[in-house]
C-alpha cells in the first residue's frame, strides 16, 4: 500500500473539490440518462433500444474515467479489455475489490449485459437506463439464469461478479454458483478478469464520501479462460482457488 500523499494545502483542497465534484457529476449523469431512457424504452424497438442503451452507458463511463484521468488524480490501464469486443460471447467474471468495478469493465465493452441487484434496479438513478439496456434483474435465480443464457445466445457478453458482493481487504469470498450454471446452460466460456486498485477505494465497508488516497490507479488484466463446466461444484472450486492465488500479489504501485 502506498503512503498517504503529503502534498501542499492547495493540492489537498484540489483533491477534495475534484473528488466530491465528480461524485456529483456521476450522480447527475446517471440520473439524467436514467430519466431520458424511460421514453426511449417505449419508443425504440426492444433490440435496438438495448444496443443503443448499452452503447450510451459504455460511452458515458469511458468519458467519465477520461475526465478523471485529465484531473491527474486517477490513472487507468483498462486496454486489455478491448480485445474482448471482437470475440464470441463470453461470461466476463472479474474479482470485485471496489464499487467502481462495473464502471471500469463496461467502459470498454459497449455490448455487455450486466446482472444488477434488485435494489439498484429499483432506484431512479439507475432503473430507467438499466431497463433500456436490457440489464438483468437479480431477484429470481431461475429467471436470472434463463435471461443470462438468452443474452449470451443473442451474441452479447455477460458481466457477472462470482463473489456476488465486494471483496473485503482483498480476500476472495466464496463464489456463488450462478455464473457456473449460466456457463453450463449457455455453453459459454468464462473469461476471468483481474481488477487491481492501489487503494481500497469504495471497498466493502468504506463510506462513499470518504476521500481516498490519490493518485488512484485502476488496472484490468485478462486472466485464464475456463471452458463451460461438466460438473458445477468442482468448477466453482477451481475458479475460486484460481482467484485466491491470482490476487495474492504485491499491491499495485501508484504509477503505471
């Protein structure tokens, strides 16, 4: 872990202004697009609406991260994800160190279906855009698996976090079985993605309004690809152990 930044007072003030200002910008962007998505979901054909909604979300997240990089408080190395765009449908299964992980992945993948918790789906700030993009509501396991398999069958990638919740202090939690059931039903490979952050930014138990230590560095690396399983339980255990070994690395340095 890097040491706290000991910059001059003006730089410290700048960091606070940028951090809280960009939290507000993200909330306004999300709410604005969510509200705009409501009439679009009624006007556009379903397939065209999903494609358009996903591309707008991906573009917005990517622009947001670029603006953060421009301020000098964030650095991103997410280019490894770009190679997935031209590939056949995959279940993209990252580790989950931070609340921002979905933003990082979606920013590079303009056609990915995302599984969302029901409480996020029901919030005005995300609900409209999630419905337009055809994201999958996680409130019924059997329906979720069917919906996810159909998205993969239609040619989209699927984003799912196997832990089901954020990692605590970089310790991988026991994996849920949903991603493996989806892989088996759809016959889709699982592409592991290793997300690395140099600070426990928006990790489990850390308040949203707690300013992190800057600069923040986000990096995504492609890990091993697992073919669809024959047996579910050994498959989950193998992948869980793979992630435990993969994240047991020295912490990411603050420069790329």
